[in-house]
C-alpha cells in the first residue's frame, strides 16, 4: 500500500542512548546560578521538606544569598568549554558514539539546566530512535539523583503521542566493571604523583541522614563501592603501597540537618591536625569532575588540609572520558542494549 502524499514523516528503527548527569548553570553568573538552583532545589525529591515550609526559605533566603557565592565558585573552575560537568559529559557522549558506531545515536542531557534531558529524549525520538536507553551516570542510587531522572523521563514520555520503548541503566556501584575501572584509574594517578600519600580519602556526595532512615540505599551503596575499591587497591598496590590507609567520607553538607558522616571537611582537618602530611582524595561517586570535585575538593579541600598541618595534597580526577572509564561505560551500555543492538 502506497503512503499518502500528505502522510507526516515518521522516521524509526534507530537505537538511542542518552547519558544523563545532574546539571549545571549556563554561565558562572549569579543570574544563571539562580535559575539553576531554583529548578534544582524546587524538586521535592532533592529537598524533602513540605513546600509550605521550604518555599519561603528557598525564595526568601537561599535564592537571594547563595547564587553570588556559588557563581564565584563556578568561576574558579569554568573554562572556554563551559562548566567541567557539561564539557566532560559532552566528551563522554562523543567518545561513546565513536565506540558504538553508527548503529546507535548517542546524546547527552542534564536533569537540571541545559541541555534538558526531556528535550534530548524528544530529539532522539524525532531522529527515528524508537528504542532509547536512558543512562543516569550515578553509580550509586538515590532518590535525589537516579529517581529524579526516571521522573523526568516519565514526564517527557507523557508529552508524546508516539512513545519510544525505553530502558534504564541500573546503578553500577558494585559492578565489577566499575570497580576495576576505578582501581585502574586511581592506581595510575597515584603512581604519577610526586609524593606518596599516607592516606587516600574516598569522598562521596553527602545526603541528609534522614534519607538513610527513610530507606534510601545510597549510603549503603557508597560504603560497598568504597569497600570493594579499597580491597582492589590494597591488592594491586600491596608491594609498593602496603602502608596506604584508605578512608571514606561524605562531602557537600548544606543546612542545619544532620548529614551522613564522617564529613569530608572534618576528616581533612582532623587528618592534618593529627600529623598526616601527605593525602590524596578521590571521588568514586562522581562519573565526571564538577564543581564539587574541582572547587570543593581540589581548592577548598587543599586549603582545609594544609591549614590543619598537611604538606602534600592531591585531588585525583574522576573517570571522566579517560580510557578506563569509557571502556567501562561502553561495556555497561552494550550489556543493557542486548537484544536491541
């Protein structure tokens, strides 16, 4: 049967992969940061405070005070390519496209800010992708991260008359592929340092303690990543680094509520105060470097450790678009595309 001349174009038959990360402002300016924070902190999964209480705090205090401070922090790590998170996620998408070839269309989006993941899902569908893998780049699951991606995916699909088939990448916090990528990349970076650390601190993004008490698995998954990675590193570095002490902490505390402990800033100060002179810090909960690693850890973390008595400090890179991380990401994606690709 011939298609009528006025029939709308309906490309289909392609496979899409959408890499998703948290988000970033469009520029290191107070106005751009305010727009970003307004979207981010308005999500009830991110801030689990009743709106009647939270809204006056957010709009009356936080959005009038925090953007200027955060914009200054972003300005310290911004480059011609934009924020680290956006530039690196784009590079990961480009590298994955090369690895997967023309049989798959790879795109990237942000849960908050631009490029918005909902718009990127629509673009993939319009390009003929009737099967799409949504890949949240969060190794550990949290309601405030992974679940918000699924929420946004659902909202994007709800707006479509003709929806694609979708799959989602599961958390990979204890996947052997992830642990090996971290082990290889961290061992490489440690070996390249000009000093030998006494302590390797594994810093994960913090969450309010209440999230653990309500059943969020994030804390347990971070701890398992830390344990498996420490075991792998101890085995790999036993001959040369047998005295390396590996600790775990949680960063980015905000507000007055009790957060997961120990806190990274407190650990850095305590290590320096008790005589630790050489320390390296890694962030195995982040798939790409961002404000929290490039500014909070690499800049402020160094200041905290050195001011407490430390002398040598190194903030290690995340997996980013390096060989170890991309090999892992390709393998994870190919596994989830089984039967499609």
